């Protein structure tokens, strides 16, 4: 990932989209007949099944979110390798497990 892409990091937008899709995906799981049928048939539910059911606008938002998520992962990995930021752990990834110290909403 080049420096120009890293300059496109927008934490506020990332958190906004993360919260948006947390709610939007739950709505799909609870109300979309196709998704409910997949779950009822005990078939595995894949992320692409959910994303395919989103509106065109939401799919564009999803692509924006995925791009920001890729930038975030790159920044987190670089910080980890340089000994900065929150160290990686298998349970919580690059985030702190203690959300009480953080005023931000939890991300997926």
C-alpha cells in the first residue's frame, strides 16, 4: 500500500460506516426472506450473501468501508511492527479488549 492510499485514512468515516453496517446487516438477518431462508435451511451464511442483498448505494458504501478497513489493517500492522499502538492479540486483534478505556463504539 502506497503512502497516498494511507493518507486517505478517515477514522471518523470508518467508525460511521462500521456502525452503519453493524445495524444494516442485523436488519438483513432479521427481515430479508432470502437470508432467513438460508438460515432456516441451516446453510452457511457467507458475507457475500449479505452484501449481495444490499442496495446499490449500500454496496458502494461497503466498498468504501472495505477500502478504509484495508488502510486501517495496514496502519495497525505497521504500528505493531514498529512497536507503536495497541499490540496485536488473537482475541481482540489490534484493539484493546477493555472498551471502558475507550470512548469510541466497538468495531467489528
